[in-house]
C-alpha cells in the first residue's frame, strides 16, 4: 500500500465518522486536520522513521494552538510492519498502523500495547492485579516466584507502571487472565515544544494577533508560517504568495 492510498483510506474513514476534513497538499508536518468528536492533526507515512524531529516540533506547535491530538498513521518502522493494537512514538508524537487507527476511530477500540526502546509494554490494571492476587492468597513474593519475575516488578505493576509483554504473559500463566489499560491515542501525553524563533515580520503579526486574543505559533514545515486561533476563528499566515 503506497502512501497516497493510505492517505485516502484515512480520509475516507474520517468522513465516514462525520469528521470535517482540511487537507494540506504540500509536504509538511501534517497532512490532515479533522474536526469531529475531537480535533485530530494527522501525518500519513509509509515509514514512520522518515518523520524527523523538526517536523514533530512543528506538528506539536500546531496541535497546541488548535487544541488537536497529533497522530502519525503509518505502515512500517525499522524495517518491519507496525503491529496492530500497538502505539509507537516518533519524537513525542504517537504513531499507529492503519488498522489500529481504524479500530480507534470506528469502534473506539484503543491499543493497549506501546513500543519503546527495549521492547513492547502494557500497563496492567493495578487494582485488578492486587484483588486477583489477594483472592488467590498470594503474597507479592509468592506471585513473583510463580511467574518467574522479580518482586520489584510486581510492586511496580501494582503501582501502575508499565510491564514488558513477556512478563505479562508469565503473570497470566501463573494467576490467570488480567486486565490491561487501553491507550486513548487521541488523548495521549505529548512533550512540550518551545516556540520557534520569529523574524521581525512574523513578530509583528503574532503580536497583533495576540492583542486580538489569538493563541499563535510559528512553523517551518507547513503551507503557512504562522497559525493563530481564538475562540471563534483560526488564522493562517504566510509571507510568500
């Protein structure tokens, strides 16, 4: 599936769910701005590794102004296909496969696994794990021995910290099925980004917009150089025509 086909599928899914679509046709930090149950700022890529930090910074700036959820929808990463029901991350921006995106938009079935350096992780429902361990009359040490994991790991899991998928499988073999927390990819935490430097012209426009009640940000990887949003209006400005 090439990128253009993937982009069409993403847009069709959004329209099917009643989202209003604004598409950016030149290369930039995002491809689609969608307004519906939430505001989404989406970048579509064949390989999410091609999304670099400068693009991510601009995407997060625009998302902050628009009060939008930034998201990458892709096919591959590090030479392999993106796994379903899994959230990846590139420079602070969540990334998922099309199948995971479709499940999240259409069925509100969010992923429960997240990828980071070292492997794949999920967050166990801490209260459920404590209750299940208590029902089976197991101490933390007992469960650790039966599952073949450390006591520190069990303590961390019961505090809501992430668990390696392999350890989750060991726990399930020892204690039975456990609940995992889902990850709302439209509300996931993103890193803060400093505003990019402004030239004199941009400063003048931004100051004027700020006086009018607009929240503004300057960007470099978009079809505009400055974006502003107030309660009622959105403003995009470029010095090039």
